[in-house]
C-alpha cells in the first residue's frame, strides 16, 4: 500500500514547483488551493526529493495512507483498547454465570443438589450451558437421587441459574406413643386448656408447679382405670420472670445531612475496598450488587453523609427503654403463639452513666410437655 503526504506550499511558487516535479519525475496525485497556499499530495518516497527544492518552504505535512491509519490508531489507542475491553466484557457478562440459586425449604436437599450441579459444571464463574446440556444434566441428577427428588427445573435468568426442585415424599408410618401425660415444665397459673386426648387434672386459674400432671393419659371412670392413651394438647399459663437490665444515660443520635456521594466497591476473599476515595467523614451506605466475576464482586454504593450528636435520656425515657429491653429479652425465648402480658419495675438504681433495673415480666406460655409412662398390667 502506497503512503502519501500532503505538503503546503506558497502559491507564488506553484508553477516552478510543478515544473521541477515533472523534471524529477515526482508524481502529483492531487492538489487543493487555499487563499495564499496550495496543498499537494505526493508519495512519501518522493518527499526527500522535494525537500531539496531550494526555492520552497514546506510549512506542514499531512499524513495519509497506511501510516496515517497507523498514526490514528496509536493516537486513539486508549479509546480503542477501551472499546475492545468493553466488547470482551460484554461477551463475558452475557455468557458467564455468576450465581446459582437452588430454591427449596430443606437445607440438606439444597446442599445435595448444589453439590450435584457443581459436579456437572453448573456453578458460578462458568460459561452458560445450552438448553440440551441443561436438560441432560437435569435427568442425570434426578436419576442419581430417585428417592429424594421428584421434579427439577433449571432456569437461566440473565447471569444466574435458578434451580427449582420438588422433594419426593415417602410415606412413613409414625409410631404413636402408647401412654403419656402432659406435665408442667414451669410454675404458673393456668389460663387456657386445649387438648384432644386425655383427662384434664387442672382447671382455669389453678396454680401449678413444675412436674405436675396437667392432662393425664390414664382414662378413669368411677375411680376405675378404663384404659390408657397418649395425652395431646396445649396448656397455657401465666409464667413469671425477673430480668436485670442496664440502660446507659447517654446515647448517640445519628442524622443525615442531605449530602450524597456515589462509589463502586470491589470485594473478594483478599480485599474489600472502594474504587474511589470517599470524601465524606461519616456516612451510611446503601449497597446494590451489580455482578460477580471470577470470585470478585462489584457493587454500586450510595453514601449518605451523617452527623453524630451525644444526647441524654431522661429518667422516664431510660426506664421505658429498660422495660422494652426486658420484654424483648423474654420474647426471644417464646414461640409464635406465646406473648408477654405485663411488665413492671421492681427496683431501680440511678447512677451517673447508667440506670440499673430489676423488671418483673409476666408471659403467657404453653407449659405442657409430653412424658411417657409405663403401663403396669394387673
């Protein structure tokens, strides 16, 4: 490929220049005239001859041909490399799986299926598989665990595999206890009886102690044993607790100033750092995961500037907070249908930095527990 140069000459020497070129066999491929100058396109190989013309002064040159293209590529190399990198990244993002989500309530089943999928190449940071490959893998896993899995679906959603499974339910005989009582696990006052088998030995508002039989599995009539069953049901009672709580007099109040900054964050096993340095001294952040590639995740971060102020609780506020903490502590030990009924302060000690509280808490709990007993045949 020929390489050409544009050279600029003074219009006054046009004729002399063209005549000289003709004599020295320098080919003129194109000319462009401007107000006081003329541009001439020649081959780069003839440029050395032109420079020997004593009567002209070359003010500038314009590169064309292969070298011009090469020069432009070099000049825009950062942009072109960015475009190339973006195309490669776009390809990877559209063909790489960054997450595999197995949906099922049973963790043991989820772990088993996740391991089986990984053994078949379905795991994060791998290339997407075709529909035919996914169908084949699905059939192989179902055949591998015929007693555990009834049905499986592998869905590709963006850069993610979503695997839905249905567990195979095997009928099993449940062994029913022959004879058992419902006994109290705690001291309390009976407030509610709900039972389907057995004979109640307590009634509403009875006070019971730990170990007392609440619902008996011995069926009697006219003080004579008529048979045995396993008592089933629930017995709710008021149960009492005494909880110690410490409340600080001072607390830190955090408010937002309204300033917001955005950032990007890279996270993997070796580091967890922002791409740009934060200009906020204190802030709270909202994180939105973008994608994970080769073990490194990229997240979009929204940082909201905050300011801190030390404030003091009044004695009434501190006591209210202490009661709430005591209730929360007891509530964590209760089941869904159980609840705290009442609470009050028994004793308090006010110090410079804290308030010490002894709180009496009343809760409604199911205190019935199944306990088998041996039937003695007469």
